[in-house]
């Protein structure tokens, strides 16, 4: 479908920097170090700096970043790992790929992130079995999870704290960058992310030298030197070509993020001026039809998504589609109810906040180049939809 207002428009992002990207690719074609070439190290250094960490290890995807983190921490069969039930599948998929079992936890309904109270309740129950080895808070939609109470719980229960920062490059929590607060942080450079490659790519940040070394080994078949393998790793290297593209795009990331933040503020004001929402309105007091993203705990939200809560969501989404506006549901099924995890026996009612959120969340078009006219059109059509219902 050709959208009048797409959810994201990468063409607009790439056109002005096409020449720089062509040049970066040309250089890789010249030096021919397609695997772990110099651009990979340069990208690792740059992202480590952004995330306030001393080390970063590139890999093939955000999903592999999570898997490698679990492997490097020796988490596998027999272990349990806490994950929020509202996230992209890969957070829990990677746990299952490691051989460990994901334990699904409900979310804070305001931020959509892992709820520390629900986490504590589960830990009290799980603690008896002593098999819970890690926790993976996700910084969903570009806003950090409530890391202070989660870190305390991780220390109390002796859990490795792995941040899923796939959606949160440049986000902060109380002045601390995403990716710097756990034992490691896992990033995705999937093309639609705030920093997106021209294909799959990912990276892990850490302050732990030993962990970084294990990650480097594991991403390269467990090799300690050519054809000598200390353990069984995987092939998950970050392509040099992708690193070259990402290095160019990294020059613009801050500017793009500031633009996205200003677009988010524009929506906020426009929804309030249209009488569709109110600055003070947070879930659950739904007096107005639109609940805006909740900027929590002095954080810096990078708006990977601008996700609102609405009632009659599916009807609204279809109505917007009929007007050429692409709005997306992140995510329609919580992970404890995914068919792939049915063997774990998840039941409706176990995570009520996530189960409600999946009925109500809607991500609106947001990208650095979206115009005020386009944003006004989105708000106007949402207003038309609810006016017709009234
Ligand atoms: C929260 C979250 N975790 C993990 C991933 C996996 O990243 P990738 O698609 O690069 O494997 C994604 C990206 O799609 C994500 O949004």
C-alpha cells in the first residue's frame, strides 16, 4: 500500500546522505576487509562512548546481541530469565534459543516497561527454586525501564541484569545512558531503528573487560585464534559494510533524535489543543480519548515509537488506513500468550496490564522528516474518528 503518511520514511533519511554512504561503501570495496574490517572497530568505539561503556562488541543483529550476552554469562538449559511480556518477540526468543526458560512479567501500564513490583512478586515465588539467573528489562519505544528498583532486585536476587536497549540508543535514565546500567546492553540496528543499518546488525555494550572478550570470542565461533576454538560460539559478526553505513548515519543520530523529540512534543501539544488529550492524563483515568506517552523518571525518551493508548483501537487504525495514514500496533500479542511459548502454559489473566495494553496501543507515524502538516493531519483524522463516534 502506498501510504500518504507512512509510519517511517527511510528514503527521506537516506537521500541527503547518499553520497557520504556511497563513499563509505566504496572504501570497504577498496580495502576488502569484509569481515571484521576497521569500520567495525570504529563503530564499536563510537557506540561504547555513546553508551558510557568501555567496551562494545558488534554482532549480526539485536537478537544475537541478546543471545550472545546470555551465552557469555553462561545462562542456558535449566536457567530462568525474567522478561517483560510486552516486547518484540526476540527478547524472549533469544532466551529460549539459549536453552533457558523465559519467565514473563507484567508491565507498568504508564510506561509499558517492566514493572518492578510485578518483578519482585515473581522473584519471591521463583527464589525458592533458585534457577532465576537473569533479568532483561526492555527500554520499550525508546524510554528506559525503571532501572533503579530493577537493579536493586537484581542485586538482591543475584541476577545478571541485561538491558534490551534495541529501541533506545541515546535514551537516558537519570542521566545514565541506555546500555550502561546493566552488566551489558544489547542494541539493534535493524533498518527502522533510530540508528538503522541497510540490513541486520547489532551490538553489545559492557564495562566488563572479561565479558567483552568472551563476547568477541563467541560471536566468532568461539575462536581464540584462527582455527583454534576455546568454546562453541556462533557466527554473528557485524558486517563491515553495515558498520560503514552505520558510522555515516551515526554522525546524524543526535540531530535526528532531537528532531524526533520535537515531533513528539508537537503531537503532544496538537492532541491537547484538539481536545483529545490532557497533559495530566495518565492511564488509567481515561477522560479524554487519547493517552499520550508518559515521560517517566526524569528520563530522556528518544521516541523510537510515539505510542498512544486509545479505545476502539482497531477501528481507529482501519479508519486511519482508509485516509492513507499508517499506524502500527506494537505489539498485538503479549509473549506469555504467543503460540511459540504455549508449552510454558501461559494463561489469559496472568499479566492483566500487558493484556489490556495490547488492545489499546497504537504507534503513530514519527520520523525526523515528518512535517507539521502531516502531523496535524494525523491528529485531525483521529479527532474526526472520535467525533463521529460521539
Ligand atoms: C525490543 C527489541 N528487542 C530485540 C530486537 C531484536 O533486534 P533485531 O531485529 O536486530 O534482531 C528488537 C528489534 O526488532 C527489539 O525491538
